[in-house]
C-alpha cells in the first residue's frame, strides 16, 4: 500500500527533472544559480527568472529530495505526504529553491532535538514551513552571504513547531494550510521589524505569459495520467469515489488512510484537471504561480479537498472576483481561487452557504494581508484563510444557537 504513494511521488519528481533537463539544455546550471541568488518573495515566477528548464528542474529536485527523506527516516508516506511534496513542488516554481528551504527545515529539526522529540514528529511542519523560504534569500543573499541572516532563519524555523501547534487551536483545523497561517504570523513580525529598519523588500510581480501550448500539454498530461493511474487501480471505474464527499476535509483527513490510494489518485487527477481548466477558461496564463496553485489544489486532494467541499469556496471567491475592482484573471484573483480552497472544510462541515461566505471574505482579505509580511510568506492564502476561519467560526456557532433557540420556541 505505502509503496504506491512512494512510487507516485518519485514518478512526478523524475518527470519534472527530465522536463527540466530537456528544456534547459546546456544552460541548466546557470539557470539554477539564477534561481538561488534571485529575490523570490511574492510574486516571483521562476519561469520568467530562469526559464522553463531551471524552474522544472528545481521543482523536480526538491520533490525528489523531500520524498527521499521519507525513505531515510523510514516513514510510510500517506495522503499528507502527497499534499506536502506536491505543494513543495508547486511552490518550487515560484519561490522555493534548492538552497533557501533547508535553513527552515534545519531549524525545525533543531527544535525536535532540543525538546527531545523524534525528528519525525515535526517533519510535516518542516515541509510546509518552507513557506518562509524567501526570508532565507532576503536575509542571506541580499548583500553577499550573511551568516547572521542564516542564523536568524534557523531561529525562525526553530519556533515553527510550537507556533504551528497553537495556530491549529485558533482555527480548529478548518484552514487546511495551517503552517501557512503560522508562517504568516511569523512573517508579519519579521516584516514589521524589517520595515522598522528600512530593510523590507519592495512589492513585485514577475508573471510569465509565454509557452502556453507547451505548458498546457504538460500539465493536462500529468493530471490525466494520474487520473488514469487511479482508475486502473480501481478496476477502471469511479466506484467508491463519492465516498470522499462524506468527509468535511477538516485537518487531518488523510484519504489514503481513510479510503485507499486508487480513490486518492482519482481525486488528485480530477482536482488538477479542474484547476488547469479553470485557469485557461478565464484567460489567465499557465505559469509558475498558477501551476503551483494547481499542484497544491491537487496535492490536497489527498488531504481533505474534494469537488463537493471546494465548489462553494470557489463560488464565493468568484463572486468576490466578479464584483470587486480586480479583474477576474488578475494574478491576485486567480491565485485566490486556487489557494482559497484552503477553507474547504468550512463548506464540508457547515454547508454551501457558509462555504460561499468564507470564499467571498477570503477574496477580499487576501488582497490586503500580504503587505504584512511583504510576500515573504509564500502561503499568503493560508495566512488569509486562517483569519477567515478564526472570524467565521464563532459567528457560525452563534447563528446555530440563535436558530436552535428560535426553533425550540
């Protein structure tokens, strides 16, 4: 059983590496070097910075390394493993690279050693905590190699586990990107300190718009093959797929453990195809950030998301995108749709209307909240989603009490 998930992750990793090597040709190592030294806070599209070859190779290498860590630590990968590695791979197209993630990971591991815990206890905190990778680049490479900056990043990673545990109690698992919320809180304080000393980065938007036919073929092919693989394992049928719709998706809803790999792969494939189709239908380009969003959406198809609980969120975000001042195919709005599905458990638990409300609120909040961390928390939607859940949950409970009192009379 577990071996299938491991092979699945290895296959995606190797596919990205091969694509990167073919697309990068002889310039591939120069492209990787460009990624490592380039500022990479939101929004920095690696396709534009270093070309398709460097971006795909960077993504494939990171997915491969983080997958091999499972083997090294003798961990049996499940749905959360798929979500973590595919999210890392997606963001390795716009912000994470083969250098800037490791100081964060090292800081988390250092915390485990200091408190006497098994490293595996906080492994996924380390994986998702790479959301703060741009801080590494900013503090270490802004003016040459800075060892003090490296030490600061280690300290940031060190405090991720206790903060992540506390953040989970605030939104109670209704924001799937819990470490994104945690990283946002950390990034907010770091951003405030940097602003106080005039060391903060300036806003940026690097957005690739070329190679659309090639990227469309590659991404559609990937998720179509994943869907076919799941169907083959499931005797070429969708039997049992709707079982997923019974789950709210609240953390941790691991579909590999609760159902099986076949159903999980079918869901991952379907969500990936839906995300890709949406991006193309609204006229947005497939690029580093949008493919990263699609991969994260699909990856969490193994950890809580399914069509039933994401659709209300999508409707809510779309209502916001259509009615607000932002074009529906703007960078902010297309990413809000893809990543806003972090709030899927609200729709799964409380129904269509509350899901739509959550999505609508998210579409507004996410536009403003990135300025608090200057884009150095790559999971900005997770940061916004945490606040939306934190705001909505007591209101939902209050409405339920009022409704119960009225009906009781």
